[in-house]
């Protein structure tokens, strides 16, 4: 058991050890701390590319494997990643030594948020894209922001940045903080301005029901100072409920007439969507390279925040239009034989539905082939089985990978790709399930033809299916 009194930032810190350093966020934090002048060590279960290469370039050489000896140099501070469990050998060693420790969210707040204005993007969906768009538009306007985001922002080829400006854009994840702190990460991020995009049930391994998620969001809302701002998607009833007693000003955005910011018209042509928006009886136009109304709403939230930060509308609209996207969010991985392969992170039924609907609307003349891998702890449970049956309407062909079973979940509570494929076929959808990625690739090799668009949906690497598919298509040339 860790000593709660050691859960602090010491007055004097020179050396910092990160447990679970190869996680995307932890590696980024390690690099930021290194650049800030601290001596960094770290460890992970295995150390391999690409994260090992990233750390080596930073002059950080982590230990491969967790062991008590990794703390023998007696660092001034240990940062404990979310991947670490209480029976981890280093966690056990930490409990026996008088070493101060912090979680990842605590460390980010202690070292980088204290003297900056924290702009936190929270919500079940759209956090990474909205965060990236907010940071990119601030940068385009010359505000030199800092950020920590759960995806690689194309403009910076990074998920983090330390700027000289007053703003720090941070993705506010509702997932739990650490094994010694089961509260949501975003409760550590000291928000001055917040965006709340949506609230739905997710993370079934952490939350028991929607009410528990809403309780966590209410705690987050109460953190806002009286002079702060919440930009909230008030078309979402759960969001409306959560912000009802906010201690600060709330501005709503969405499609509904009662919103302060609302989209009144939209047009999509190819890779560009144009939105007419209304704010206080004034109408404005902006264009976005992102498809789908959900991305139009993400952009609208950014417009609202930056307008309140004092930026003029033309500067905001220019920055939104110049956005280069986020890796793994509708990212085009390649086009071969006029077949486009797209990579997207979508895994929750709502995200799957919005992503596919947006792609189809932007490309109505193309056949859309959706390839879905249920990989998260929630998507591999039967809790969303019925919802997924309504998530693939935008796709013309649906290919489903059988999930890897969860060890701690009863067989009857597992998600079934075969059952989903059967449900989709009953609605006249062309759907199939497959036991392996190799079988999916063989099937794609047989059916794809010029003009098709393949959307591959997974929150993981999916056995490198994107590059393997592109290689198969090149071989066909």
C-alpha cells in the first residue's frame, strides 16, 4: 500500500522516474520533463519501437521490465502510469521506500498547468479531434499554445508541445487516474475553460452505469472558477443535466434554437464542408476539411472558445480551415488503384455511426467498406451488442473481426461479431464476421474495386492491417 503522505511533489526535484513510460501520454510527459531540465529514467513491461525510438531521441533510455532495482538510484519523484497495478514489482518497491509519487494527471498539473490557463476538452466523443483543432487554431493565430492530446496532431507531428503562450490545451479523459486514485483524470486538470462534447455510457470496465459517469462530470464542472467558461453541447440531454448548476458561465452549442452558438446550414462537397453559424443574431461562415456534422459541431465548439478568448472571427475561421487533422481520425493512409484506405479510432457505437455517416455523406458516389475490430474493454462486452446493429447504416459492406475474449468476463457477456453480422444481414446489410485479420485481408483482396473507400475502425494497431492492405493493392497493379 502506497503512503498517501508521499503522494506529492517534493520541494526539490532533479530526478524523476516514470513507471509505464512507453505509454503514449507517459512518453510525451517524459519528453516534456526532459526538455524542462529534469533527469529522467523510466521502465515498462517491454520497450520497443516506435516509442523506444521516440524516447531514445529524447536521451531517455528506459529499463525493459518492471523490477524493484529500477528504483535503486532513489529518484526524487516517481510518476506512476495508469497501466501500473498495485502488485507490480516497482509499485511494491515504491510502497517500501520513502519516495514521493504522483499519477500522470497530477504530474501534468503540477509541472505544466499551474501557471497557464487550462483549456480542457471533455466528453465521451470527439475529445482528441476537438483538442487538436483548438491547439492548431490557437497556434495558427500566433498564440503559441502548449498541449497534451491523446493523438498525434498532424500539424506538429506530435501529441504534445510546450509553447510560450498562456494557454495549455489538454484532453480531459474521464477514465480513472491510477490504481491508487480511481477518480477521473480530468479532475486534476484545473480547468479555466472547458468544452463538453457529449456524455454517454462508456468504459464499462470502470463505470457501472451512466449515472456514475454523470457524477464524475458533475465533479469536473464544479472545478470551474466563477470567471471560467463552459462551452457545452446542449443538444445532449446528459450534458444539459450536468452543467445545470455550473459555478460559471455556460454557452451552449449545437443545432437547437436555444444554443448560443448553432449551425443553421451546412454543405459538403468532396473533402470540404461549409457551415453557416449563428451567434447573437449574427451569422458567419467557416469551412472545415473534416467530414460529418459531428466534426462541424467540434469545430463550432472551438469557434465559441476562441471567440471568448478574444480572437476575431476571421482568424478563427482561417485556422479551422487550415487544420491538417489528427492521425487515426479519418486519416487517409493511402490510395492505390483509386481505392482509398482510411484509418479511424472509432470504437463506441455512436462514434462508429457518426464516422461512417460523415464519410458516406462526403463521398456518396463511393462504395464504403467498413472494417471493424472490437478491441476496447467496453466494445468486447455484450453491453453495446444491440447498439452496434444500428451503427453501420452508412456502410455498404461491413466486415467484423472476432474480438479477443476478456479473461475477467463471463462468456455470455462477451460481444459477438458473428451475432452482429447476423443482425445486420437481417436488415439487408452486406455483413460478415471473420476469425482473423488474414481472412479479412483475403476477402478484401477479392471484393475491392476502383472507387471503393475502406474505413478501418479500431483503437489499436489491428495487426497492421492498413499497410498490409495497401501492399496487397499495390501488388494488384
